[in-house]
């Protein structure tokens, strides 16, 4: 007999917890639905049912659940399997995965604060329990959910709370829970008493003394013509009919007003046919399909502007025809209105968009649409976290820009890579996975070469537009010959002036934001440091502030050096802000704008900037990494890179690969139409092999060189990397802990353990950091190694002195 359930609690505990259920509950409870359960002394959590069974736990007495919260599962079967894989592969708890996946609105807890909604006044719709709570809130401004349990004198109160929420009687405190309020729109239709022609004539006659109302009614007929659907109230308002007139007509029972729930993420664009593919694209498409006959994953290696998105659209359409779902993954920053509306043109309302700038409300909507298999969510277009959504039957996953680093989640746990997790998700659904990129990551290309993935190349741009002409500018030479103005070489300035003269636009890329990364005292060499982190503060000129990009600490720029007290603080290096300023001095007539994290805050900040660039209100756009993604501007003829060296010299085994990718991607923004674009890359070291490979678009050589280096120095894809990071406020403690951990790891893994070391930034937010890197060869079973690491971590945690040390395990930490 089934009388127990195992649940996932939204807390970082490694294990599932068992609760007792009654026979009646057992008939009702479904895997993937929510239950409220007690935990610890007095806490109540929302948990997800993972399995039903009949085995009493031996280690503890199973408690009863409080209550069942869902009639139907809100988490799907394949989703649970996928969560399990994430938890085991990335060495984190299922609770971590649960927290990362479920919108907060689904996770009420005993500590959640409930407030009264002042606008509520329809007491008559409340039942007895609900009324009691409403009354209690008349006397107390806020209640915890556990207080509500006391008022109602029972434990299972979350259904009452949910019902109060849906009736908008209460609100839940924002920090914990952004309340989900579906948006309603008002529609008008003829009242059912006026249906026949006679009745309508009668009606118009009756209104002859109320010309405004008559006018409204005539307009209503006009709007409704040939259409059975009711008319949007807003349409009448837009045509100048006043709200009072509409209200009068509703009161006279001429109109009947109804409210229809409108999903916030809704669009009304006209659906167009998807484009016909050209010869090369069609060949690529059939190549992909042939690969899918044999393999689950295929790489589409297509140069920028070759029409990869068009090919995706064809695959999407075919998958929808089979009645299966599609997941289209993009880096967050590439999720612009541009790509969204492009796909909406083809697929309209079938697309649900999901990314982190969306509110909880909007995410709940996408979630529900998926669980209910609504028409509206057959295609999910989303950033990395959309792999955690409740899919039921995926047929196709597209990972566009698969090389992008932002697919990896670093903080908090689960530290997954969305591309890799997507491949596993595809496997669980028996879906096909297409990875697309103009500059594939070394690991993906390696997998394709090893024939683990299918491979299709597309080397022609659409309409045979030429790839841009890339030129390297030696700024060492230019400095020597005094041909630099600020950070601009005479050559780059000439190219900019040419472009401006032709009324074309320019994009300038600089890898750093801020005015200049640091200020330094020219007398004593000291740079002001962040009080919480071991980094120099970054100077932001527009508000004359020093800012820490790690913890957000900011302070006014001191007038004198904090060390020697001389007034000789000077900026060193340069960022986007300084470039913008220099340009404004050089070309006062030109409209210059800057795009980086500081100028694109807020949900639409980024899009506003892109829109005005698109509308040519901006001549020169200066920006960071953000510039490389999702932009397609016909009028950009020149792309300039101010300094390629700081990318090349970045201390990371992927620095060269990344530089190649970034340079090729920014170059791809130049000259997308008839005219061949130009790219100028400034560098102190233009003979660097990577820069040479960029100018010749020589991906293959770049790949071979990189793979050789990784062979030689043992880096992915030839080994796997697991990083263990330890953090504590006390340096001595974290050092001791790291040494202990390091020794134990060496016992198991020998010289494949590097460290412990202090990272280049040894302290962040007042915590000291130690890091240990383990290189696991491909040959050795990953699971076994992870088991070993987990054991060492468990022993570590059992040492009382180390219990307060934070331990982070990051699998595939790159
Ligand atoms: P990629 O994704 O490879 O960078 P896109 O799919 O964005 O390339 O294509 C570049 C441009 O060319 C887009 O504006 C796209 O609409 C257009 N294009 C590509 N292929 C076709 C096609 N077969 N029919 C019409 N337009 C196309
Ligand atoms: Zn800081």
C-alpha cells in the first residue's frame, strides 16, 4: 500500500524527504504536484512530490503532510528526470534545481508575509475561512502564513491563502513573492437582448436623442464588421468615444461588457510565410536532417549572416507540424525585440518568450501555458534558464550562438551549462538538438570532429554579401610615430571620417566599461582599493565616482591620494566612457552613444538604445561585449576595435579562443548589405597568430592551434575541469581548510590537483577565497571521480572547525 511520498524541498539538502500520506491522499496525489509540508521545528515549505511508495524511512519518523496544493502536476515527468540529471552532473541538490526552476509565486512558505489589499471590498464573495483572515487583517497590518494557521486553528492553510490571492483580497510581501496578477482586458459586445435586425433598428431609434451613444454604437458596428468576436473596449476609446458614454451604454444594457484574461506576453503581429531558402541554405537544411537521422546533435557552422535563423525557422515549422514543442535558446543579451519579432512574424502567438528581465508574473504565465500545453507556448524562445521549464514533448532544441559564455551559470547553484543541459534535455525527450554558431566553441567543434555530433557548414552569406575586410592597425608603431589622438590611431580616425562622410554608421568596441578601469597616484603608485574586495576601484567620470564592479561599493573620487596625500590621482587605462568622451571632443557635431552595463539598466534600456541606433539617431555607438549580439543594422559600414590586447592577455585558458570569437562576431556587424564592410582592429601586437587568423577568417587553423595547446597543457576538451572554491571571512581559517581539502584531493587524484591558490581577486565582499582545480582525464569515469569528490566534501563538512567555510563545487567551470 502506498502511504509515503518523497518530496523535493526548496533547500540545499542533498536528500529527498519522506512524508506520510493517507490512503485517500494517495489516490489524489500526483508526481510533480505541490504539497505543503512541515519541516524543522515550525517551518512550512512548499515541496514537489517526487515519488509515491510504501517504504517507511528508517532514520526518522515520517511526518504527515499538511496539505495537497495542486490537483494537477505543475512539474512534468521529463522535467523531473532532467532536474535529477542536473543535480547529479553538477553536484548540487535537487532543492537548488527546484529553486532555480520554479517561479517564486509557486513556493509559498510559512515565513511568507501576507498583507491586506486595500482595494478589496467585495466581502460577499468570501467563504467563512477567507472572511476570518480578511477580518484579522483589519486589525493587523501583516500576518505570517503560520499565523493564519493559528487563526483557522489548523495546519493546511495554503489553499485558503492561494484562494485569497486569486480573489485579490491579500497581497504577499514583495521581497519574497511578487504577486501574480493576470492582466484583464475589457471587451464589449451587444447585449443578448438585441440580436435580430428589428431589435437593432429599434435600438438605434431609441438612441436618437443621445447622439454620442448612437455614434458609439455605429462605430461599434463598424469595428465589428464581418467578425463574430467582441470588440476591444480600448478600440472605442481610441476613436474618441468617452468612457462615460460606454458606461451609459452598458448600464442601458445595450452593450455587455466582459473581461478576458490577456497573457502579458502577447503580440499581435501579422503572420507571414517563412522565407524560401536559397540553394546553399536548402542544402544545409537537408544536411542537418540527414545528420539527425543518425545523431541526436548537429552543429551548424554558418558564417555570420548566412541565414542560420532562416534555417532554424524551417526546422521549427516542421517540428510544430508533428505536434511537438520547440525550445530556442539564445544568450540573454541576444534576446532583443529584433529576433523576437522576426520569429513572431512566422509563428505569431505560438511563441512564448522567457528571460530574466521578465517579471515573476510573466514567467508564471509561460510556465502555466507550457504545463497546460496551451497553443501559446509551442515554441519557447528563451535564455539559459528556460531549459528548466515544464516541457512535455520537445521535438527540437536550437542552441543559437552555442559558443557564448553566458550559457554557463556561475552563481548561484545549480552551476549548469545550458548548452550541455539542453543536449541532455533533448536526449530525455528524444528531441533533436541543433547547435548554431559562426564561431563554434572548441569543445563543440571537437565533438563534431569526433563524429559525436553531426556537422554542417554554411560558408556563404545570404545574397553572397562579402565578409568584411579586416585590417590590423599597429598602435605600437603609431605611438612611436606620434600618430595617435587619445586612443585613436590616425588610420582608425580616417576610416571613421570616411564612414561619416558617406552618412554610414560606426560601431566601436572596447572591452571595458567605465571611464578608465583604475585611477592611480602618479606620485606613489597607489590605486584606491575596494574596502570589501581585493580589487582596484573603477573610475566613472559621469558622476565622478569610484566603483567596485564586484560588490557594488561606490565612493566619491578623492581629491588627494589616500596614501601619500598628494593631489596626483590619475586615470590609467581606458574604458567605454572615456572613448565616448574622446569622440565627442574630436567630432562635436557627431551623435555618439555608449552601450554597456551602465547605460542599459532596466527592462528596455538595451532595446531603447538599439532602436535609436537602428533609426540612425546615433552615428557612432561605443560599447562592450553587448555589441556583438543580435544586432543587424544595414547602415553600419565600419567596426573598430580599440584594443585587442587586453582580451588576448586575459588570464584564462580560453582567452585566445574567446578573442577569435569576439573579433569575428563584432566584425560580422559590418557591411551587412550590398557594400563590403570594413573592420579595423588596433593592437600593440598585430602579428599575434589569433589576430592573423581573424583577418583571414581561418577558423580551422585557430581550432588546430588551440587544440594542440590544450593537449599540451591539459585543458578541456581533453580533460574535464572541476573547481572547488572555499570562502570565509577569516583568512587563516580558509587557508587551513583549503590545505586540508587540497591534501585529501591529492590523495585521490594525485598531480591532477592544482592548488589551493588565491585567485587574482583574493577577497570579494569581505570573504577570502581559495580555489582548487581538478583536471579529470576523459578516460576516467566522471561519476566515479565525482563520487570521490563528494566523499571528501562530506568528510570536510564533518570537521567542526570547517563547518562555517562555504564550499562551492563547479563542474565544467569554464
Ligand atoms: P545568421 O543567423 O546566420 O547571422 P540571418 O538568418 O540573420 O543570418 O540572415 C541574415 C539576413 O539575411 C537576415 O536579414 C535575413 O532575413 C536575410 N535572409 C537570410 N536568408 C534568407 C532567405 N532565404 N530569404 C530571405 N531573407 C533571408
Ligand atoms: Zn568590492
